[in-house]
C-alpha cells in the first residue's frame, strides 16, 4: 500500500527525534537543511528550552533563521570539529552513500559534514534506493560561463538542466547556480565525484560518498538504523 504524505512526515519526525536524543550539553552541533532536518532543529530547540546547552552551526540561511527563532545559540565559525551533524538526504544507498542538494544547500552541507566527527543522516524510508541516480545529481556551479560548465558536465554522460524558481534561475545561499544532472549510469559514484571536481566552474556536487557514519530511517515498522550511532549522550 502506498505511504501517504502524513505518514511520511511522521516518519521524518520519528527519525529526527531519535537523532535529537544523541545531543548533549556542551556539544557543537551541525544543523542540516530541508524538511527532515527541520524536525531535528525543532527538537533541539525544544530541548534547549528545557535546559540543554549547546552551540550550533547552520547549513543554510533558512536553517539559521529557524534555529535562531527556536533560541539555539549559533556560531558561524568553529575552531574544533563539530561533535555531531544531522542532516537529511534525497537518496541513500545500502552503503550509506547519498545524493543531497535537491533543497539547494549542498555546498554548506558538505563543508559542515566534512568538519564533523559524526555525520548522521535522518530520512523516511522512501529515501532508501537500491542504487544512487534514481533522480538527478545537483551540481553547484559559478554563474560565470555556466553554459560551458554545463556542457563539460554533460560530457561525463549526464543531462544537465538549470534549476529555476519563480523569479528565474535558482540562486544558492552562496550566490551560485544549480545544475540538476541526470546520469544514465551512476554505478561508480566515487569516480564521478573525482571527474566533477576536475571541471572548472564546478563548486561542489551532491554526491556524499563515504561520509555518513549512520542513517536513521523512520518508517511504517518504526526506526531502522544503518551504521553506527555515536555513544548515547549524557547531558
Ligand atoms: C538540501 C538537502 C536536503 O537534506 C535534502 O534535499 C532532503 O530534504 P528533505 O528532508 O526535505 O527531503 O540536501 O540541500
């Protein structure tokens, strides 16, 4: 039976709440972006109102606004690795490789994930895929000569389309553009990762290979954890 939207929202929230349990006072926490990460931010804000003392770094301006409204203490620079970062994803394979960025925040998300001791993904079960590439890979590119960059990306075997919004091309928080690139064959994501990084004009892409320590799925059967969660938090 298909899962309806209300169920999916409940599953996202359940996954997020499991991650909220891992946050303890004194931690430096990375806050992801998107509708699933939003539940995490709201849960952390609730615990802050109950006395949790943390410092957080947001992966998008939208998350920053949400966290600030929720009373979470934010920083925009760090001098040590983040203890934990919790974020959503668009596609997740059985090896915890991801496609992210359909919300447009992939660059900051990747920088923050990379700067974290533990990068955890929260998602409803519909995000689990047998193989990455069911949908496009978002690629953030600089606006200058983006058509040339797009053609270079397509030479890797993809079909690129410029992401647009109501008021023209979508702009990321960094002022860049997003190309959504459909690849016919994405059997070697780590190879594609290297090839994309060799193209001038490509800032970052939404393939997150070997980065997630664990994925917390929420679904009709409850919570399913793939990988290892950090030790339970005390504070
Ligand atoms: C934004 C992202 C999001 O984490 C991803 O798109 C999942 O979003 P949602 O939880 O709304 O499905 O990568 O850049």
